[in-house]
């Protein structure tokens, strides 16, 4: 894995980039993209990365260029932005029920290849009302609950009945099944994450077989989650994977054992603004740069790399580090941090600063940040 910045390189970057800022190490990013595409290819599965992690058209196109089949988004507004920028194969891994969104979905579907999720017969009725006069069928995937207990149906007769309603619909086409084993983030070890991943694949295999017994065939069996995907994809019934976090990784992935520090490619660059006590350092990256997500899991608010200390508290504009006795950080010094949750951190900034091996800096827009509708 590509080495990170040394002390002099970090200071050079710090002089050129105002803080707090999001830094992307291009070498590590490229390797992460390559490795996940290789995992998909070696298991005869399509890769449809979840772009809610990076929210960037530029990064989505890098993933597509590397071999991804299409992209996944969480929100219709994200899909609209990606389509306007030339991405034309989009799975919205969510249920859409608001009348204004259904109208927007219809308009997008007339121009782009779009797949939508559902898990309830009432959603079928709403989609049929919105798409009843369309010339082509809307591809849909049924969401399976593989343990997260958020959305999704159980793998029992209710799945069969729902699938039959989709198949009979004059407006919809059953394209596949999908799931997200997000409960893996409560795992205590990589071994527990592995078991959740294997179970994820087994549940989806069971779902496909149950439908097949009823005469219903689906083309796509899609799984997600960066920590579980290397296990769930080994099930030969899995045809598609949708990890998102893998492009960056973060402190939560490190805690789970899904990644190492040397694989992380996204960092928050900050500056020491005060050191009122020997054991207390204050930086300019607070909750508006690091967020509080994942603190219960990691025990801190990010992982500082070049400073001996622990980020123990955040206010909006300030981060508070509990400094080790040997910490020599002074006011004005840079502090480079792996955020707890890369997806949330990306949503807090307008730009990434991409840095290559020659320390050349490029500013890349985070196109879909803040798109919650």
C-alpha cells in the first residue's frame, strides 16, 4: 500500500490548504477501487458501488472506468445529479412513496436506466399510479431483511406473495432482490462480521430458491456492506455487490477489522488553534467537520495520525484532544485525522483535495453533498 505523507510533506500540504479540509490520498484510493473490483470479478459478481459514501461524480466515473456495472444511490436527488453528469445505470436502494418524488422518479426513468426498491404491496400501488401510462416497465427489486431490521421483508410466504404482486403488475418488472447487512456495525470482531456476511449470502440464496419454487425467477441477487461483502460474495447465488465505504475506509472499519490504517484514503486535515493545558489540544475541526457518528463504537471522534492524543470531545467548530505527555504539537501545527465515518464526513464538505504521489493538489467537487430528498 502507498505510504502516507511524511512530516515535511504534511506541513507543505498544510501551507497550501485551508482547514478543516478533506484530503484524499490518490494512490490509496486507486488501490482500494482496484481491489474491490478484483474481488467482484474473481467471484463472477457485478460491482455496483454505493456512491452515498463519496457523493462525487468524479469518483463514480473512476469506479465505472475500473469496471463497475453501474452505481447505487440512497436518494432520488443523488440519482438526478449522477444522471445529469453522464451516469446512466442507477439503482436507488430505497423506497419512494412521496407524490412529488414519484413524479420526479417518473421523469428520470424516461431518460435513464433506473431501478427502485420496494418491500410492501402499498408501494406497488403507489408506483402503479405514477407509472400507469408509461411505455416501459419500471424495474424494481424487493428488499430482504437479512438482520438489520430496518426495511425489508422476511424470507417466508410474505416474500412470495409480494413477488407475485410485482410479477402481475402492468407497470413493474421484478429485476431482483437486494439486502443490506448493516447490523454488522454492531459486530465485536472480524470473525463476527464474517459470520454475518456468510449468513447474508445464505439468506439471499434461500430467498431466491423460495421464489424459484413458486415459479418466479429473478436475475439479480444483490448484497451490500463493506465489512461483509468479501464473505457474502463467496456465495455463488450472489450476482451483485454494493459496497460503498471501501473507497475511503475509516476508523469504524479499522475497529471492525475490515481495514487497516494503511488502507484509509480519506482524512480530515485540521490545525491546532489552542493548547490551554499541556494535556489539552484544541483543533479547528469540530462536529461540522468530523461529526459524532461512530463515537460509541470507536471510543473517540476520529483517529489522529501525527499527534499523540485522543479526540475526546467535539463542539461545532472545535475538537478537543486529550494529549499524551510526549505530544509536541504547537499552535498552528497540522493534525491529520481518519474520521470515524467517511460517508458522514464527506457530506460536511464542498470539496475534496486530491493529493498524488508528487504532492500535486486537485480540488474535486462533492456534487451530491446535502442531497437528502
